[in-house]
């Protein structure tokens, strides 16, 4: 059975960085990419990017270019998302998700990690 | 990048059928697959339709997806509405290197 376990919620100050982890199990990690989606309180879903777990190549949404880094560690079947220069607008639930057979759809969602940015 | 526009909210009675639309602003709706996700309050989203019309295992056949090139839109139809269907529904598609989500539709089962 596919499982995605995310790191605990974090509270950050404006200007800081946050790194969220997503440990996967129940499938071959390098066979399916990981995407990251965030959801601000009371708002909709916002796509942040996708990373190939096969070769580690990321694709970032334009609005996060230069501020986000997605990485993977195949030895532990874990994906990471780091977001820098945080502002209060980055307060959100951050979901990792495993894509399906294509790169363009989610097959399994993680539980989300709440990141709160406040001075 | 294109946008996907959904109605903000829809409501219907138990047992009835409801359809949620998702209109693509530019480019053909048929050019890339559309997915639909359900998000119940306080929960992560779940995938209910992928590749326009396909249902993951475990998703009841009360849920169906379609696309209409004439209106450049995708639709999610839920028949035999149940109280448990009350949730937010999001459509999603992509173009080259970017995913796009619709703004979401809140379904209220009266």
C-alpha cells in the first residue's frame, strides 16, 4: 500500500526558509515523480512544481522560480521541498503527492504539512 | 498559461444529479488531460477522475468525467448524491511544464 508521510508543521519568521520532507513507501520510489501543492487557509490548490525521482530533475511553477528547491533521496525514498524568503503569504498547508503513470496527475496525496509564517 | 474556471458553489438535494463545470480560458480542453479531485473538510484531496474520464479503483461509478470541445470545458457529474459527497472539487490540467488547478467548487448537499 502506498504511503506518504510528511514532516511536522513548522512556525517560521518572515525571511526564513523551510524544508518539508515527504517519506514514501509501498512502491518503487524512482518509478513515479513527486509533485508539491500548497493550500493557503480557506483557499484553493496552488501547484508548486514536480520532480523526477528517476533523475532528480525538477520543474518549478513560474511563481516559485528562484525561491523553491525540490530534491529527492532515493536511498530513503524521500522527497524534499525547500522554500526560502518566507512571507506571511506563504502560510499554507503544503502537500506532497505521488503522480500517476503520467507526470500530469496525482495518484496519491500526502497528509500535508502546515507552515505558519509570522513575526 | 491558461486558466481553469469553475463555479464557486453548487448545491443539490440527496439522490439528485449535479454537474460541475471547468472551463479552459485558452487552448483546447482536449489537448491535455483533465483531472478532478475531491477535498472533504479537514482532509487531503483525493483523486476521483484522471485522464478526463477514468476513475481510480475504489471511486464509485456515481462519479463521471467528460469533456466538451464546443464549450472548451470539462465536467464532473455526480449522480445519486449523498451527504458524504459534500466537499470541495477541483479540476486540474497542464500545459508543457506547468500544472493548472481550477479555483474549486464547493458542493453542498441540501
